[in-house]
């Protein structure tokens, strides 16, 4: 028989909340440079947690080369520098992840087909069976 403390998810010896570990399994799809680095385009990945941040932390621990490939360390690394000038006022609503949570120029992270910055950034919730796409296309210039 469970005690009230045990039934409430607490450790009976300390009355502290019991550690609950959540494992999530997602399908990871990779394109371009990410696909080349991992030498595969799709795989299942299980990690501790249930957010995009926890997924990325676990993935980068297993594949450290991906962090430098995908995550910008500065605003300059996340900004594409092209030939077209940027208007002073951009139309519509533009959201950007905070510095340290931005991808390098042209690289993107999507959850179930939507850019993470259009959801909750790196705090986007993940559930079993979700799809995470790591996109960094090859870009060629003439």
C-alpha cells in the first residue's frame, strides 16, 4: 500500500518531491550540411526531457560538431549578409530567438514543420513522435 507521500510523488524518507525523469523520442530529419555531418537523413532520437532545449543539449552532447554547425554565438553569425538592403520597417510580425539561441545564417530548427522561433523558441514542448528538422542547406554562388 502506498503512503500519502508516495502517492503524491514524494520520497517518503525526506518528504521532498521525487525525481521524475521524462524521456521523449522524436524523429530527427536532417538536410544539407547537417545530413553530411551525420551521414544520414533521418533517425529516431531518445533524450531526457520534453523541450527543444533539452533535445538540443542531449543531441549536442552526442554530436558536438552540430552545435558549431547550427547555433550562432553572436548576432552577426545569425544574420545573412546579402546584396539586398534591409528596409527600416519590416512588414508583419518578425520574431527572433534571443542571442545564444539563434541559428547560424541559413540554418533552421523546425518542430513539426514550424520554425522554432514561431513557437516557443528553445522552450518549445516536444512529445513522443514529434518531428524535429535540422536544416542547413547547401548554398552555391555563381
